[in-house]
């Protein structure tokens, strides 16, 4: 066992799971952003129930991947049990997972392409010094996506 393969050591981040209320809309949103659908599945049964400590789980997932790298997002739609808290989206300063940031070319083009898929600017497109233009968008299920366009 090498130094980098020590017991209990971190190997990589495989994916981020995001619970959504409309799997097709969320898949379309991330596809328009530039991710690719890697696969879809329905998960249910005792193994899933025991893993996540819920009873009677039936869920559909869509695994989205970056076209040029290992980053993946697992979009999850729970049919049973129903997902709690399907009210107003949490503010961007709420505790917990905050946002997913993507580096993009032509931030305005990306924003315009995502609008038909439910994206809305949280604030404004801003310039961060001489290095980046940044924007926060709220997408399906209240997901906050940040976009960063490098300048120069």
C-alpha cells in the first residue's frame, strides 16, 4: 500500500446527488448546460430502504456527466416516500449544499439557453475584478447553479 493508498483515504469524488420534483425538466436543464446523460435507472427495494433509512423507497435517477471530465450529478426523483419541503426554494445563504459552479464560455448565451428550461437569475451578472464574470441562476427544484466566465 503506497502513501496515497492508505486505509480510509479519499480516492475521488464520484458524484453529487440532487433531489428534484421533475426529473425530465432537470435532465433537460443540465443537458442544455452541456452535460451528457450517462444513464437512467429506477431504484427500489429493501437494499435501498436500508441504505438511506427510509421505508418503501421508489426513485428514478438520471446520471449526468461532464463531457470532458469525471464530474457527475445524480438527479433523483422520489416517487415514494414523497420529498418533504416542496415549498419556496431556500435562500442562497441557507445551511447545507449551496450551489454547483460551472466554468462557461459566453455567460449571456448560457443564461439565454437555460431560461426556457426554467432558469432565472438570482441577482445580476457581475464582473469580479479583471478575472471573471459571474452569475447565479436558480433552476428546476430551486437548484442554484453558478456560472463563471474567465476574462482575458
